[in-house]
C-alpha cells in the first residue's frame, strides 16, 4: 500500500516508451560539453562562470545548505556555476562550527586556489572558475526582506542550525523575494551536477501542467555508473519504509520517465525542486522534523493538488550522507541518523496518519533489536531515546 495522493502525477513526460538516458549511451566519464570545453578567449587556467550573466533574470533559484563541510560546498558551487542556464544561487550556512564561511569567502575572492578532485567527476569542476566571484552576504533576518540583486552567489549566515527544512525554507523565502523566480531547487551540498542539469530541470517543470515537485537522476558520486535513485521513492504506508526507484541499478539500464514520475510517492531531498505556486499553496517544509521525512510530509500535504514531475535529463551525483552519516547501506548509518530517522517517522505518522502511529513503536523496537543483534549498542541506544521522546543526548 502506498501513500494516498498518487493519483495526480505528471502525465506528459518526454518519452512514453522505455529509453536509456542520453549519458547512458556513452561511457561514464565522457566529456560534457560545458565542463570540458576549453576556456576560449580566457587565460589558460580558468573558465568564466556562466550561471548568472549580465542582466538576465533567472527563473530558477538553487538552494544549497552548508554545515561544517565547506569543501563539499565549494565543489558543488564550482559545478553549478558552469551551467549555460542562468540561475540564482543561494547558499545558507547553518551556523557551522568550523571555518566554513572564511573558506568560502577565500575561494570566492580567489585568495584560496581551487583544485578539482581526482577521479572521473573532476571534469565537472575543471578548470577552476575565474575569480573573484561576486557574492553578497546577509544575516538570517536580512534574508527575509532583502530583494536578490545581480550577484552570482548570495550567502545567508544563519544564527542557528535550522536543520534541513529550516535552512531550505529560509533560503527559499529569500529567493522568492525576486518575483522572476518561478522554481526553487533544493540541492545537497555534497553533490555535483552536469552542466545542462539546470536547463533540463527548468524545461521539464515548464512543460508540466500544474507542476509542484520535481526530481532528477541522482547517481552515486563514488559510483557514477550506478543510480542512487531516479527521482525519488515509493513509500509503504503500513511499515513506514521507502524504496528508492532505480536504486543501485546501472545507469545503462533503460527506464520510462513517465512511469518513474507516476511511481514517485516523494522526491529525494538531495535534489528536489518545487514551484512558487506549490510553496504559496501547500506551504514550506515542516521544520519540526529537523532531519528526514520532510519530503514525505510535503508529498502528503500536497495530495490532490500539484503534479510530481521527473526531469530525467538532469543528472546529479551525490556523495550520500556526508554531514551526519545517513548511508543507505545496511549497518552503516550513524547513531545520529538512526535517532532522527526513527524520531521523524514517529512524528510523521502522528501528524498525518494518527491511526497508524501506534504501530510504529513495535516496528521501532524490532529495528532496535536488530541493531543489538548486530552488536551496535550505541545505535540501539539512540533509537531507544527516539522511541521515548528524549533528546539525542
């Protein structure tokens, strides 16, 4: 049984027959048109940022949260700014305890050089962008009222760690102060993107009647030939478990974009775009979760209102679980991830399906017992605190 509200989906995807995506027809690591193009007319060691040029009024705002992982954020920004689609980039620092803001400023000014990481995805950030990159910094209070300008990057200095939902919400509220912005793309900072991903995402959302939410292809950063998910997940209402569409499947396998959109109960939060109309009608993410189940809660609140689309031409690579260890592999989630997953699941059912809420306690106990059988007492303890409604400790 899946969650209600799946009846209103995207019915006009680009292909109705299973077709492999464009990149799957070429070897992994093949050159991309923008990322690998020589920097013509520029000094040999740098390339001009293309994301926001001149007087263009971008319709897509990209939201990136940084929390104590500035190196990931810089790699994400280096890839994003190579797109040929004008976008507005808003990075919110969720009260990092390291020197994230100083390192990001130094990168933008050119005081700190950028070196593309080794590996096949280095092509997405090589050569480095020409610096300095225009930035604007705002406090969290200023972000609520300030209207975005022509700067390439806006940095919001949050006074507190707002979590996944709170950070994205504040940055989206700021982006929507620009009336030209029609869509917000919440993108994890531990990702890099193909240079044509923003254009493909924008085209898909523009082509979808009454679009609300839209995902992308998400591939593993360290295994770029394998999908983490296509668009999002299916959700089993009785158990609270989800299954990623296309999870751990080689990217060479054909898929039907229309079917993927129809099967999506909720879009993966690592790469999740929403429309202005969706935000104005359904509202922003529920911030009380702090981590996990925000996307599922959004989808349930959306049921019967807006369509879920799939931008199958947009490709994102995700390092998965960098900040708090939310690995999808068995036994590899951190204690923090185990705590918030169970805590948020209980909150989700209590908010949306109260009749099924009591069932989550014996399920949680069984999962906690399995952690003990795997000799993971710290994880079992974290889950017990979540079951008892206690703080993480």
